[in-house]
C-alpha cells in the first residue's frame, strides 16, 4: 500500500487531484459516488514518481482508444466517493496507461482492493480524443452534478443558443470565460458509449456540455481552468435561479454590451446567439 508522505503524494498533479475532488465534494456537486475526473499526464511528469514498467493489473475496455495508446492518466475510481479521496487516495484514485491495442488500460498505481477506473472512462477518453484534435494543450475532463445547472435543465429551454444566452446574461465574465457557449445532449443512460459519443460530438466546438437532469461535462487545459469553467457557469445558473425566484429580469446585460465585452477581452462569441 502506498502511504501518505510517499514521493508520489508530493507530485503537483496528485495534489491538484486531491484539492479538486475535495472542493467538488465541499460544494455539493459530487455527492456519494457522483462525478468523475481524468487528467492527462505527460510521461515526464509520471517518471519521477512511478516505475512505469510495473503493471499492477490490466483492465479490458469495451471501446477503442487507440489514438491514446501509451498515454497516462490519473483518474477517479468507479463507485468511489469524492469525500474519501483526500484521506485514502490509493483506494479512490488510479494512475493508468492506455494499452497498445487501445482496448485495455494498465493500472500503474492505486485502485487498491480490486478497484477500477470510473465507469465513464470510455466517455472521458472519447472526449479527450476529441478535444486533443482541436486543442493540442488539452489535459482535463471533469464531470459533476453542479446543482443550479442541473436544476436549469428542468425549467429552461434546452436549446443551446437559449441556455447559452441566459448564462451569458447572468454574469459579466461568462461570455469571456466560455465564448464558445454550452452544448446540450439529449438524456442518455450514463456509462454507455452512446453518451460519450454524443458528448464528444459537441466537444468539437464547446468545452461545456450539459447532460439534462444529470449534470455537466467540462474540458480544459489545466485543472484550474476546467474547474473554473464549470464554477463560472454554475454561478450564472445560481444567479438565474435567484432572479427567477424574485420578480424575474427587469434589466440585463444587453447584446450590444455582451459584444463589447467580447471585443474588450478578444474572444469571439458563438455565432447565432447575439442579435447585433
């Protein structure tokens, strides 16, 4: 068993994983075993801490991730509670390497007592592949049950342009943080290749995808960026919830003002949303 205080626990990527899972649980976005994270690691980040030739177990996958063969990830475990990650990382996290055939992964560390990677791993890998195809600096996929975003999927139009516009209007920073807007897929059973494929199709153009009545899926180049992306959208959804519980909007950030924000911060808003 790897003990607290071993060199691996001092790795920056490891500390990021502990802090992020703790914050997601603290915010109430990852109750019980809800939510999952996968963080793409460069080999040079892993080598100082692990003997990558020491494979603990090899786990088959019902998915072809050949495009990621040989790549390393630190991933949350299937059925594991985020609240327990910080106190027992070795049971709740794992470091894996995608097999040469693309249809299995090697466990190099963690997932003690027979644990395996999140059941959403194929969905994560599909979306890592998609994001890497449009952003070579991509590193992180994060899924959580952000409360107010989840609530909005019951009461708000699920048309992507509508929900993007509402979120942009709620906080001045939103159009700057996610000018690409928000994608929305239909309700699909989680843990299936179908939900991964639908999400990846959206991820070619956006970094946030709403899973109606379930949660949010986010992508980014760093753990902070990805967490902050979801956090910003969730704050906007919370403001929307508060506004709706009062008298509704009496004023808002106008389309012209949203365009001024985009121009000031040198971002390009998703087409078809602003009426300029």
